[in-house]
């Protein structure tokens, strides 16, 4: 597994594409919406989001700087 911090500013567009790994995001701070597959929900500090490998996902309607701890399993390949 591997992990990192992903930061998006208020109003910024999330341009990430689906990955080959399962992902878990923990919202450290901020407010936004998360779309994972067909589900779209409001998120804020303390929330956890899961995106399975190859599943479309993105963050949008970011109203406050969004700081996410992201964990990839298995480790992300470059």
C-alpha cells in the first residue's frame, strides 16, 4: 500500500482519472462533494470515501480548501 496527501483549492477542478488501485480517502479538512461511480455526496472533515480500482471518481463543488489523506492498495504504480 502507499499513501499521500491530496489538496484541492476552493473552486479548483479535480482532473484525476481512475486508478489501477483501490483507494480510501480520509477528509482531513475542507468541504466539497465527492462523486464515486453513480453516488454523489457532500463531504467534510472526518468523512471517508472508498473508490475501487478503475472506478470513476472526482471531487467537485469545493467550497473550502480540501485536504485528503489518500491510501492506495496495492501500492500505487507510476
